[in-house]
């Protein structure tokens, strides 16, 4: 039974890494569609940083050399996801970007 548990855990980790990678790509694609006025550019820059930070910190957590490092990197990934939700909420509330796309990204960030 232990082998099955390890296999399930490995599948979860691989699936999770793929999801955070796809989230970053989806966020990049969304940002490319935003209007090019100053407010959209500034928020888009912040969203790009936080969306790509999630995956980078997940990868760092996986390679952590201690439990503390793992926890720290995982916490940074969560904080970046929360930051994404803030920027996406601003874009939705200000009428920038498609609401369906923003809502999809918000669900995944959550």
C-alpha cells in the first residue's frame, strides 16, 4: 500500500507543477489581451511577477534542502497566489479584461 501512496503523491506533485506552470502561461496570455493604457500596464506587470512567482517558488520548495526551506518557499507561493487574486480582482472591478477569463484565473489562483 505504501507504493501506491507514493505513486499518488508523485502524481499529485507532477500535476500541481503542471497546473502552476499552466496558470502562469494563462496569465501571460490574458495580460497580452489587456488594453495598453498605463493602469493596465502597471497592474499587468504586478500580475506577471506574482503569477510567475508561484511556479518558481513551487519548484524551489521541491528542491529545498530543509523542512524550513520547503515551508518558506511554499508560503511564498501561497502569498504570490493571494497577490494574483488581488490584481485580478482589480482588473475585473475596473472592467479590464474579459470577466470569464478573470474568473477562471481567480478560481485557479484560489
